[in-house]
C-alpha cells in the first residue's frame, strides 16, 4: 500500500468516526427525555362529590343503610333508598339544590357549584337499579 492510499483510507475512517460522533451527539441522552405524562385520569366528578358529601347519609351504594340512616328510621323518619327512587331527574337536581325542608336533606346550593350539583344528580340517578 502506498502512502497516499494509506492517507486516504485513514482520513476516510476518521471522517466516518467524526460523522458517527456528531450523529450520536445530535440525539439527546435518554436521561434528558422527559418521561411521558400519564394520561389524564377520568375523574367522575359526581362520584367524587357523592363520596365526600352524601355517602355518610345515603351510603356508598345509595341505599341509606348508614348509622345515621338507621337511627333516623328507628325514630320513624323518612330515609330514602336512592336506588329505589323514581323522582324525575330535574326534581332530583332541585332537591339537591334546595334540600327538603325540615329533614336531614339540606340545600347544597351554597356548598356545591352548579356543575357539581349537576354531576352528583347524574351520579345519584345512576345508582338506581
Ligand atoms: C345529613 C344526611 C344527608 C346528607 C348529607 C344528604 N342527604 Fe340526601 N336526603 C336525606 C334525607 C333524610 C332525605 C329524605 C328527605 C325527605 O324526607 O323527603 C334525602 C333525600 C334525598 C333525595 C331525594 C330522594 C328522592 O328521590 O325522593 C336525593 C336525590 C338526595 N337526598 C340526594 C343527596 C345528595 C346528592 C347529597 C349530597 C350532595 C345528599 N343527598 C346529602 C339526607 C341526607
């Protein structure tokens, strides 16, 4: 092999090496890549509101078999089983909004947003058998 050829081959491999390095350099290291964001969980606002606000009286299943419910029934008070109600959807919303006078069912218009009342009304209707 003559010197010129050796020089050409040497330069070619040096260039190839340089090219590889710069290509590798263009790709950010894996550690710098932000992990994919978890998909936004589907939150049922109605279920959330119900669990936080209503379940202590109406029960997680809506049947009203709660401590407070049993006590009220022993006292002869009306204690609804939400899964057995046939109240129209707009009436359900009105009951949650304005409550039922002189009962444990208080108005929620100052405690929940219109959006939350809407969601929890839908949720409660969804508990029906
Ligand atoms: C302190 C206990 C208590 C809490 C808390 C409560 N309720 Fe009630 N709820 C009652 C009682 C008692 C009644 C029955 C009122 C009556 O005698 O008409 C009732 C009635 C209802 C009714 C009417 C049922 C029907 O169709 O006739 C709906 C709907 C209802 N509640 C939904 C809710 C929702 C939604 C929440 C939470 C935002 C909630 N309640 C919180 C005690 C409660």
